[in-house]
């Protein structure tokens, strides 16, 4: 318990320091010191590959190295995380191209969560359905899902043009858009500069998008719980 509290304290202290540094960069002496607000192409690449890609890959690592062994009764802590292999063959299948070995011998339907009873050795699966005891998605399915998301977004994070001259230009995409009809004309002309020069506009778009997404997820989860209660 003491180790858990210490880990939690370290985690929150790290987040506190990180947010403080971000705030300092964004608003140094009352001025916007971070030029990312006027560099949409690198910012999109950063959010796609850095936030979505790397964070999904990190979550996959947590599931494979900590959560899945814990579900099988083998608890990984600071004192043994270098000794516990998430898969009996380690990284062998990865380097030999035999990735299908990571999906063999999954947990059985009689698996008792938190114990080795009915547990398998697979770490990346596509079983489908739910764990009969927890009524949750299989952890090995979740790990596979997040690994796929990580791969997709790490690649997608190189779609927009930066210093290397490859990829799409957000400004060119907006300026080239012409509605097929109606009275809007070239409705996107000048939109790039309008959004790019207004941090309030960017904040409004971000908050509106996030508000819609979180509301949609919350209502979907509520509906699911009502249907299965």
C-alpha cells in the first residue's frame, strides 16, 4: 500500500511539473512564446503521432506487461518487472516475424480473473465478446486494439508537411476546397489565416469538439448501462 501511494504521489507530482512547464511556455511574461499555435502542420503531426500514437503504444505496454499478467495472478511490481516475461517466448516472435504466436493459447472461457485458473499465454488476440466473469472486453483484445491504433497514428503523424517538404499542406487543402454549389462561393478562402491568427478561435473549436465527443461517449455509456441493467 505504501509503495502504491508513493507511485501515485510521484505520478501527480510529475503531472504538476509538466503542466507548470507548459503554462510557462505558453504564457511567458504575458506573451505567447509557443509558436505551435501558428504552425498547424507540425502541431497536427505532434498530436497524431505523439499524443495518440505514443500514448496508445504506452497503454499497450502497460496492458501487456502489467494488466494481463495481473489478470492471470502474476503481479508485476518495481522489484520484479525486469524478470517477468509478458510472453513465454519474449521478443522472439517479433523479430522472426511469427507474430501469430502472440495470439495462440488465449485465456479460456472458464478463466478466473486474478488467478492462473484457466489462464493462457496469449497477449494479442481478436477473440471478440466479453470475459464471462468480468463482463468486460478481453484484455488481450484491448491490447491488440491499442497496438493497431498506435501503428495507425504513428504513420498518420507524418501526413502533414513540415521541414521535409513531404505530405499535405493544411493551407493548400483549405484554399483548394470549392463547394459544388450554393452561394458560399469559395467559403474556405482565408479560413486558414483566420483560425491560425486567433488562439481564441482555436480554443473554441477544441472545446466544442471535445464537448461533443465527451457528451457522445457519456450518453452512449449511459444507454449501454440502462440496456444491460
